[in-house]
């Protein structure tokens, strides 16, 4: 009788242990499925749902790569420098989706006078993502009518925000097209004012609207 009771006790313990292991595996599987990252290509897969930290808008084909670097425009008395880099897996807040961005800083000189220079912040370890004065990464195919467009409709262009360092409400837009002209790397840039929130209704972005061709340095 004692032996039978002992045998049943051991069997019950083994069964209970096995049951706990199965439950643990099931819990891990559920959480693993929930934690699985959804990849959305920046080129055509749509955007992530809002407040979904398991979704990643990714530059899957490294389109941003060719836009990285130091770019300079010079014409008469105007000089503009753009410094751009790719930032991967950026998250604006803990419950937001992840995304790849193209970010950077700029300098604007007119008639020998430096109007803006944020280049020192390019490698600032305390700045990331949209904290940079140039940021974004929207893929576009068709440009606004007021932009010079020498590209094919199928060609990917990149739209970015550019902000005045002294007033975040004064901003513009950059649409970048990459061109390799017989080994010379260029950016054809459509730049236009996009100031809508500034208290001063006459406020405009520092750099005049226009079409600019930058050369990679």
C-alpha cells in the first residue's frame, strides 16, 4: 500500500513538472510571436500602425546609402553645405514604431556672411533622429510642379525636413535626387519653404526656394 502511494506520488510529481514545462513553453511561444518584428519597406509596403513598437519601417535596399556624405553647392556668392548620414532602427518614443532615417546638419553662407552653421552637431552623441536640423526619409517618385525634375517617375527621391536652428517653427523641405555623372556624385535638390506655424506670418526659411546641384566632397 505504501509502495503504491509512493509510486503514485512520484508519478504525480513528474506529471506536474511536465505540465509546468509545457505551460512555460506555451507562454514563451506566445510572447515570441507577439515580439516578432513586422518589417515594412520604406519603398512601397505602407507605413506601420501608430504606437506599434513591433513594427519597423526599414530601408531594406539601402537607398539612403548613396545620399550619405558631405555635399557642397557653390554659385556666385552663395555656398551651402549638407552633411547627411543614415540612422537605423530609430524610435521616437518607447511605444512608437522603429524606422530608418536620413539625418544631418547644414551651413549656409551668403555674400561671405555665414547665416547658419549647425555642422558641429553632426556627430553630437546627444542628438539623434528628428533632433537633427535635417531629418526624415520619405520616398517620393513625383516632385511638386515648382521643382525641377530630371528624373524618371520610377526613380526614388528622398524628402527631408530642414529646420532653422533658432526657431523650430521656421522650416523647409528638401527633395533629393542622387546622380552619378561620369564618376562625379551629385545631388539635385529641390528646396522650398514650409513654414506654417511661426508667429511671424512673414517668416521664411533662411535658404531661398530653388533648385540646387550639390557635389560630393
